[in-house]
């Protein structure tokens, strides 16, 4: 809206700024007017000077008369003699001159009267008329000039005014321009604000959308909250009810705990009583022997008869069905003279138990399971199998791999670990250490050794200050379950079979000793116990005539006989309460010292072969076992603290 006045001003400014030029420009316009036959266009000058039409209007006729005067003036100079052509040449251009000259009545070259050459007076009069005419014209031109001067002054004033106006308008323009500049900044700002506004509007619409979603969410959460509040109140009431129940239950638990503690005390007392009674029973069992005489002792002897290869039993072995403790060896002696009938000689033996050829491994173990239990109660327990080669010692001690035919060692191990688990509920914690050693030719060999054969260490039996017997360099393996022990037994058998390949039938000529050291702690009762379960498979006990054996065999025989007879000697020394017991006479007795002494429960299996050709060896074995069975060593006491 501010542009329009500015443009107008500019146009005005352009035309007026060169007012002097415009005035000069008027000259060509006037020249044109002279050529133009048409009347002068005074409005053109009027337009230039801002519509001062009255001035132009007055000027136009003046111009015409002035031109005529000019033409006449031009002609005045050379008037002598050349006036005619001059007037004549001026005639077609300005007919008005003629008209102006007409009142004089002396129109030279026109329709006027031509003076005679002599009519100088007339000519002077004409000239004077002309002069007067010219003078009046000059006067009117002067007047016109004065008017023009006034107009010029007026125009100058106007120009000055216009220049002032122009300056004012210029300053206004610069103001407008400043304003415009300021407004353009405002416009940019406005544009920015408008773009911000559209961004904000978008954001607003986004937020509105989100708000709606939130509102929906809030509504659903409020519903959920209401549901949860209801559930909470239900739960709170349930909780209050349960807390009441809990208080009652806690009360009940407290009284039950007291009862349990009392029962634990009773159980512990019961366990101790059980151990005492268990021990008494075994002592009583051991004290009753064939001779029906009561004695106190703790070596029990079981006899086991191996079945014949084709089953059944030899005639020379008699096992009365009514008595499970006796065995009779019957020998028929032919009459030398032939006159008398053959005589039969019976050898009767009585032991703690006699197992016939049909006795199963399970039956046999049941009889010794009480003894095994004693090992957990803190008693040293030793069980060894004695008998000639092939009489069933290994079968009795180790048995076969199948469940039914498993021997004493795996069954004893199973029982020990199961019993330890039960005792754990009464606060007992047990640690078990296993070792397996072979005595061959009075040399010790570690059956759990896994190193290089060439680096096999030598072993010595050592006795500590507290009378504990240990073997140097022997593998003592910590075990915590039955499977680990069975793995060790398998390793021992592997070691034995390796040695056996090198020397035929070596197992028959070596003693193998499996030992399980048991340590129990009942921290709650401050009770400890320590014992060793010792299970021994002795070498074959058959006697050989010295003359029949030579070299290595003789050496083996001497070693076996030596250790077995020393075993007998040690047992009788213990039975006779001799001051000196020759334990150190053989490796076997030295190793078993702890198990044979007064503080242990010992069981001996005497295994016999049923074949008639083994009669002699069977008799010897039964005699040896009988001697052992007669021994009264003394009562064992548990290793408890
Ligand atoms: N009570 C039994 N019932 C069935 N078979 C048995 C019985 N006792 C032993 N045998 C079998 O008799 C054979 C010889 O037994 P075993 O090897 O146990 O004798 P051993 O006395 O240990 O001999 P060695 O002194 O040579 O080691 C084995 O095949 C064994 O399975």
C-alpha cells in the first residue's frame, strides 16, 4: 500500500528534477511547432510543468506572434535591396505576417500598393509603420517575456517546493525502506513462527493422539486396578486368616521341634544302646562253641563247604541237617588183614556256623552283616578266608560280578555306605579311605597302583605311636560311595591278573588284604569313632612235602606256610594271653595286628574242598580253624571318644 505513492512521487521527481532541461526541451517542441502547420499544442508544455495550462495558453499566441516577429526581424537586417525575397521567403511560412502587416496597407509583394522608387516618403512612412508595428510587437514580446519571467519564477518556486517535497518523500521513502526492511525481518520471523506453529500443531495433534491412547490405557488400568484392589482385599483377608493359621502352625512346629529334639535324644540313646546290645549279642554268639562250654571271646569261625563241580556232596563230608554248626569228616579205613570189616573214623568239628555246598552268598553274608555293622559302630573288624587252593576263598570274599553271586567284600561295602547314609540323619558324618595290598613271598605290593610298572615303589609296614599300622608308599584312596570302592576292587583284580600272567596261579600263593578305614563324627553330640574293616583272602594253605618242591615253588611254600603258621601262633599267643605276641614274624600278622589284637572282632572262614582227594588238606584246615575257634582273645571295645 506504500508503494503507490512512492511510484507517483518518482514520476513526478523525474520530470521535475530536470526542470531546466524541460525548459530547454521546450525549444525543440517549439521548433516542431514552427514546422507543424497545425496549431501549437500548448497542453504538451502544460503537462511538463504540472498542468499550468493558463500559462501555456497565453504563451501559444505569443509564440506565433514572436515567430512572426522573428521572421520580420530576420528580414530587417538585409532590408536594403533584399527585403522582397526575404518577405517572399517568409510568406509561405507565416501567412500571419501578411495579416499583421495588412493594416498598414503597404504589403510588399502582396496585394498592397507598390510605391514608386521616388516615393521615398511613402516608403519611409511604410518603414515607420513597420517600425511601429515592430515596436508594438517588441513591447508585447517584452510583456510576454515578463509574464514568462513571472511564470519562470513561479516555476522555480514550485520546483523548490517540489524539491522539498521530493526530499520529504525521499526521507519518507527511506523510512518506508527501513520499515520495509524491519518488516521483512518480521516477515521472516513470522514465517518461522508460522512454521513453528505448524510443527507445534503437528506435535500437538500427535500428543492429542497419544493422550487419547493414554486415556484408554488409563481407563483399562483403572479397571485392572479396581480388579486388583478387589483381589488384594480378598488376599489380605486370606493372609490374615493364614497368618492366624501360621501362628498356630508355628506353635505346633515349636512343640514338634521340642518333641523331635527329645526323640533325637532318645534315638541317639537308642542307637548307643543298640550298639551295646549288638556287641553283647556278638560276644554271646562267639562265646558259645561246640564243646557247649561258655567262654568269652571274639574270634568267630565259619566253615564253608564248596560244592562239587557236578553239584552234590562227597560222602566223606557229613553235615547233619539238625545242626548248622557241626561238620564231620568220615574216613573209611580198609582192614589190612582182610578179616575184619573196614573201619570208619569220624572227625567232628564244631564252629560258629557251617555252610553246606548249597548255601548262597546272601545267606553267608547275613551271618556276618552284624559284624560289618560293628565296623561303623567303631570296632575294628577283620574277616579272612582260610583254606586250600580252589576251596572257594576268593568266591566267598569277592564272588562273581552278578548281584546274586557277589561276595563278602562288595556286600560289606554296600552295607557300610547304606548304614552311613542312615546315620547321617542322626548327625553322623563319615569319611572312608580304602587300600588294597597283596603279600607275596613276604613282599608287599600295592594293588591300587596305577603308575609305571618299572617305577613301582617298595613298601614297609610301619606302626605309629598310637599303635596304628600303616604301609609306606601305599595308595590310600578316599571314597564316598559304593561304586568308587567297586572300581578300586576292579583295579586290584586287574593288577593281580597282570602279575598272575607272569607267574602261574600266583593268586593262590599270595594273601590279598582289602582295608577300609572308617572315621565318624557326630558334631552335635560331640562323639567320634574310628575303625578299620579288614577283609583278607589268604593264600592256599595246602602243605607240600619239602622234597616235592624246589626253587621258587619251595620259596613260595615256605613263605605261605610261614605266614599261615605264624597266624596260628599269634592267635594262640593272644588266646593264651602271652606277654609276647610274635606279630612281626610275618608280614601278614604284622599288617593284621590291629585287627587281631584284643580290640577287634575277627571272623575266619575256613573253606573246604569237597573232593575226596582233598581229604587231608580239609582235615588240616578244619584242625587249624578249630584251634582258632578255641581261642578266647578277650572282648573288643569300640574306638570312641
Ligand atoms: N560256594 C561255591 N559255590 C559255587 N562255586 C564255587 C563256590 N566256591 C567256589 N566255587 C568255584 O570254585 C572255583 C574255585 O574257587 P576259588 O577260586 O574261590 O578258590 P580259592 O580258594 O580262592 O582258590 P585260590 O587259592 O587259588 O585263590 C571257582 O570257579 C569258584 O567259582
